[in-house]
């Protein structure tokens, strides 16, 4: 399996929504990622919960989610994630 070689991935302004966030969270290619920038992608609770529950993103030290449509459920999932610290 190939992984993303960069420690930073900027996917700002792609407007991929929850489906894109869920697909991203499932990707085993991002296991070494340290910084993930996802502003302005129309991500809601479903996508935020998927990201929060993804062991593939456990090495993240920085996650940018501003400009999305994440509600209380998604915020709580990210804040309480066992993988995002």
C-alpha cells in the first residue's frame, strides 16, 4: 500500500462534503499525515464523525475544519476523538 509522502495535505475549498470526508477517513494512504487542512468543504456532522473515528488519521497533530457546516455532534466527536489529540 502506498502512503502520502508529505506530512501535510491541503484539501481546502474542494466542496466534497460528507461523502468526501468519509472516503478520506477510510483511506489507508494517510497514516503518516501530520497536518490535514479541510476548510470550506461543506463537511457536516457525518464527515466530522468519520474523521474523528478514523485510526488512519491518528498521527495528525493539526486539523483545520473551519468554514464547514459541522454541528454539535461533529464538534463533540472531534473533541472527544481517541485518535485526534
